[in-house]
C-alpha cells in the first residue's frame, strides 16, 4: 500500500502538490462539517494539509481565511495539550497571518483567543518578550475586564518569575479592586496576629462534610479567590506581612459566597502560614497540617485542577516539610516540576525544581548527581528568563559545589577579596533571598569547618523574624553543634551555652511531628552535650542512637557527621581504637554522600590518629 501511495503521489507535479494538499484538507474539512467527529488528531491532520498553500489562503475570501484561522487555533490548542509548544506556535502564527486588518473589530472573540494562546505558548517556551507583547495587545484591545482576566493572571505570573514583585503585586491589587475587593497596602504585626487568630477560629471546626454543604461559589467570587491566591504567591516573596489578611479573606469569602477549587487552594495557603510562622505554637502547626491535608484531599476528590497542579504541589510542600520525610518532599517537588512542564506552567515547574534541589540537599542526596541535576535545571531556567528560580538555584548550586570540593573544581563563582565565595545572583526579592543566602552560608560554613562564620550566619538568620520555620530548625541544629566547638575554644561562651537549650527545645518539638527528620538531630545534640559535660557513657549511647536513627532515615551525611563527632569524643577520652573505627565509618558515609572535601578531612584525621598511635607505642616500648 505504501508503494502504491508513493507511486500515485509521484504523478502529481511538484508545483501542484501544495494545491493538492490544500484541496485534500478542504475535502476533509467539508466532510467533517457534515457530521463526523472532530478530535485533536483530525484537527491537526486537516490543518497540516490546508496550511500547505498559505499564499493561496491569503488570497481567498475573508470567510475562508477566518475558518482556517479558527481551525489553526484548534490545532494549536491540541498541540498545547500535548506540551508541543513549537508546533502550537506555528499554528498560531498561521492563524494570526490570516486575520483581517480590522480583526479586533470584525473577529473580536477569535482575536482574543489567539492572543491569549500566543502569550501562553510563548511564556511556556521561554519567549517572555513575545508573551509580554501579546498580553499588552490584549490589555489595549480587550473591551471588558472579564476578557482581560486570563491575560492579567498570566501577566502576574510572568512578572513574578522575573522578580518584578512590586508590579505583580500592584497588578493583582488593581484587578481585585476592579472586582470590588480592596486589599490594604500594609498590615501591622498586631493586625496580623488578630487575623491569624480569627482564621484559626473559622477553620478549627472545618471538615469535608461541612465544606460540601456549602453552595457553589458564583463566578465573580471564584475569580476574586483566584486572584487572592495569586496575590498570596507573590506576597510570600515580596510582602509576607499580607499573607494573614489574604488567607482570612479567602476563608471568609468561602463561608459567605460558597465553595470552589480556589477555596481549597486557599486552605493550603492558610496551612502554610500556620506551619511556618515561627511564633505560632505546635498546636497551630498540627492544625495547619490537618487543614492542608483537607484542602488537598477535597481538591483531588471533587475538582478538576490539572492546570493548577504544579502550583498547588509547590505550595503544599511547605506544609509537608514539617511532617513527611524530606526525601518524599524532594520527590513530590520533582513530580510537581513534571506537572508544570506538562501543563505549560513553567513558572511553578521551576519553583518545584528549586524545591527538589533544596530538599535533596537537606536529605543528603549524592552530591555529584545533585550537581548534575542542578546544572540541567539551570540551563532550562536560563532559557526561560526566569530570574526568580535562577537566583535560588544558583545559591543551591554554590552549596552543593562547596560540599563536594569547596568549589575548587565545581564552582561557577569567583572569589571575593575577603576569600569568601559569592554567588552572582539576580537578587530583587531581597528579604527572602537574604534569608536563603544566610541559611546556605550556615550549611557551607559548618561542613567546611568555619566555626566563627557558621556562628555569625546562624545568628543573623535567627534574628530575622520572617525567616521560615523549617530553615530555622535546620539552622538551630547546626548552630547547636557548632556552639560546642566554640565552647571548647572558649568563644562566645555565654551565648553558646544558651544556643543548645534553644536548639534542643525546638528540635524536640519538631521531632513530635516528624521523628524521621529530627530524631537523629536531637540524639546528636544530646550526645555533644553529654560529651562536653564529661558524661562518657551517656555520650556514647547518644552517639550510637544518632548514628542508628540517621541511618534509618537514610541521612548518610548526618550519619557520617554522627560518626565523626563520636570519633572526636573517643579521641578526647583516649579510646583511639574506637575513634579509628568511627572515623572509618564516617569516611564511608561521606564517600556515599559524594563529599570529597569531607572524605579528605576524615582521611587526614585518620593519618594523624595513626601518627599518635605510633608515638604512643614508641613511648610504651621505650624507643621514643
């Protein structure tokens, strides 16, 4: 059959083939219009045939051009549903070429659809200038707010991805004002506390049964809640003081006007605040986890939210990081990246990619593999001009590089005059970025043995009121361990004595929510305390518990750390044989982690230990 078809096709003169394809497409289109189904494959087949002769189409009647333009729009949507943005862009280009000069007047609806599709495809493909240009046309030509809403939503996400937070915030504020919802410019800390308490009172008794009894929210209420949620995403980075207000309004609108998928996304937003505001007690974290789980369960059971899956997945990870194994959070973020790429939501796809790398660092994932994954993401993010995700990913990469070899062969950065590595960031969301930088300086300084520097950055981050609770907990762990090193050196003695109590108390509370993530950390802090106090038996028991719990949670880096600190303890108490065994175990863990700098450090300790043992033997045998 193929040979017969090729032979028949070869009989058509080359200069007539385009006309042939166009006629074939027309015949298929006419046949379909008489009653056959019009699925995605059929639409694409017909469009591909008709598009063979664009020159002839441009000379055809106005009605014919509009029909083919509409057909190509349908083909573009079909390609977009398959994440084939290049093909979708080609179909949209054909559609736009076929529109008449006065298309915004004569073909308003089709024009609106084509421009919003063009903006979405361009944004998903990384052509932000093209997307921005298409959106600006919509803002100019669309005749009502309703017709501009989808463009505004995409525009805010585009601004957010480029760290243009003030513009994104003002755009949301303006749209909400036009929808009849006024958002305050600023909320005081006292007002925030009252709003959080009011929100807690409303949500404390919520259940799936109660929510399902609510009426369905009207279209305007759904739109308001959608933009409140979007404003919350922007505010998390640029104006976190507004989050309590936005959360309260979301639940108030739900209780007053009815339920929709944006109500449930609002519940996830509320749970983020309850789980991450440092000043809130453990009971609020537990309520936050419950409410977040309720929102997610109802979304999955009762609503279609595929276009929001990447966004919701990213938001919910800020809740799960307090309860679920951190490795699961990394895997969830990886899946969120896939959801975003599939749906064309590259903004949240890349935020999920950030989450995957961040959680993987904390989980002790293999560093060289993680570096490779980070570089892959950086290349993709760079192609899309997403400075928000790029700035964070560069910070993560610098930490990974430092942990592998102190950046000697793996760093992308240059060395500043003070000798400290610096990341050349696109920093616009300064407060959030500053917290992240301080946190990663804590990680780098601790693992590389820069104890004074670790103390400095730990104190700097802990002084920040708006830093996330998860970052604070991890910082307290390293700050607590580092404090014992400084105490032995006689440095910062008064403050370091306080740090252990603060760190131990916070991590014990966190352990109640997640033994997997925090049990080994509590054990290791206690081991260091006992060692410092001279309680040898209790110290050894706690070191053993820290090693076992870290191994159980698959935290190879922290298992290695527990072995290393246990070795130093044995060395201080004169048990050199046991010290050697612990050093060997630590080196094995650090090899698995992929940290050359730590493997080398431990190897040096073993060499020094061997020298000490040899010297001791010489003294004992009288040969010294």
